[in-house]
């Protein structure tokens, strides 16, 4: 895997414990992670770089895993990342302690031969990925990021600077635009990126991306490229207590898990196997080889169990003793629309991570999982809040129910509260992220 020269270099990081407990250092680390992760493929690659710096070793799925497997390791599958820290000895009551998240976010995904022309402009032919707030695409400078695959099967990560924009129609030309904005997904969301006279070839976008990545366009076999907003994350608020950023759903959770695992790696290690997995494709249903509905996590767990010397029913017993915390962003109450939340349960930003509960099991939390989360938060000394939906507002779902269904293990859904989820400019609080990471660290340490 290669990276284009436009990928920003990571600055030297402070000590893991400092990031875990200092909201300013944590927020700076999160900002750096978001900037370095314009696509799921970049998020997995950058997370792997951080884990390598923390002393974990890369392992390949295509090679046999045996008892010589590194006790601290990581593996990348496409845009998904899994990592583990195993104890030297496995106690008879030990279970896997898993934290799951996802690397992808809503975007516009490029179609093949992505350049089309219209009215003298060259546009980028793209389709909506996930369920974004469509209006948040408007009038933002967009970059392109993802992976290119060459005919030899090699994968090349690529990202551009700001080169595209979905431009709105001025109210002078449409007097009804403020009466009710409706964006047609086929005609109104194609980003412009040049004038037709400059290059009208149907493969112009791909050719440009190959130039950025430093590969011969004749060698290009396929691509997975998405748009991303190029505006940098920024703190704001009276006391700088808020963060505005793209992709907080769900890089905020991936980052919390990384920071917690880095802190665990800097210490003596856990008593139970600590496993982190950041899946891809949650925003489109998870039913892919790198998504939560695929075999990625189950394969990792079974292979880790074998590397620890377990066979047959011993593997099944270990999985049955395991736990999973599904970490995905949740909803803070909106001050302009509080009626959309449950009238008695209205969580706030900067009041602690959410325990997400739903009677229809759109979240996997049950009473047993809630007790696990309570122990982790109490051990870490962090506040937490409940989230339940208004009965007339159906909620989304997460990797939690999928993971519980695939593996049959107790799973609890939690997450950092946001405003404007699925906007290209979401809003979080700077205290909730460190609290989430501290609770995850306490869980991995045995709480």
C-alpha cells in the first residue's frame, strides 16, 4: 500500500496517558486524526501507524497464525482495522474484551469514468454514500480521497486538496429556494471541478487522481474514491468547549478506542485479551467483507484464541465469556427541537458519553451490558448519560446488534453525544471524548 505525497505528516504525539486525561491534548489528537483520515482507508492506515508507534506489530491475514503470533498486533482489511493486546497467560475465567467502532462516514462516492460535462462545466459523477444531511454538501470546498487499485493488484491511497464544490442556486434565480430546499440526488449533488474546455475526457478525474498518487493512468484498474470537506476541524464556544468537524460520526469513537489502547499498551497490559475493531461500511448497512455483518471480527477472535493455545470447545467457551462495547456517536438534545427527544431523557454535550438503549433492539444494550458500562465509568471516574428515542422518532442502529447477532456475546451500545450528526460539519464537546476513552481504558483494564 502506498500513500500520495499529499497525506499530511503526523506530528510527534504526547505520552498516551497525557492524551487520555488532558482534554486539550486529546482534542488536538482527535483533530490530527480527522485531518489524516479523509476516507475509511486512510483512517485504517493512520490508526495502524499510531498502533505501530505504540509498540504493536503488523500481522497479515493471509499468513498462518500460531503461538508465535505477536501478543500485541494489528491487521488491516481494506478500510477496517483490528488490533489486540493479549496477556502472557490466559486465566480460566478470561474473556475477550472487545471495543467496536466504524471508520466510514456519509459522503459522495465517485462512479466509474467520473467526469461528465454540462453547460460548459465539467462535473464529477457521484452517488450518495450513506445518509447525509444533503444540504451540508452545499458551497463547501471538497477534496477527493480513497484508494486506487492498479492492474497488478496493488492499492494506493490518495487524497487531494480542495478541488470540487456543489454550488447552490442564488435566490435571485430561484425565489422559492428559501421556502423549502429539496435536492435531487442525481442532478443537484454533482460537484463541479473544472471548465469543459480544460479537459472533457470521461476519465479526466481518474487521470488527475493517478497523477496525484504518482501512478501511470494506464495501470489503473479500479477505485473507491469519496468526497470530503477540506475545512479543518476547529474549536469554538465561549471557552473553546466545542469542536466542529467532519466525520465525528464515527471517527470520534475510533479515536477514543485508539487513545485507550495506546494507554493500555504503555502499561503492564490487561488481564483479559483486549481487542479493538473499527469496521467499514456501517453507514450503508455493514454487509461487506470489512463490515460488521461480515466475518472479519469472528475470524480475528477465533484465530487469536488458537494463537493462545485454545482448541475446539475451549474457543467457544472463550467467546461465550466475552464482551463487546459498540462505540458510535449519539445525539445530544437540540435546543431548537427538544421535542424530537424523549421528554424525560435529554442528554447534553459535555455531560458524559451516552448509554444507548432501544426497546426494538436497534441498540444492543440490555441490563447486563448496562451494568458493565456502569462499572467501567465508575472505575474511570467519568460521568455518563442515557439516550432513548422519542417514541414517535425511530432511531438509527449501530454495529452493536449486528455483532451480538453474529457472535452471541453481551454487547452494549455507547457513544459521544453530537449535534448535527451526518452533517459535513458535526459538533461535539471537548470533554466527552476523553471521558469515553477513559471508560474504554477502564473496561480493558478489567472493570
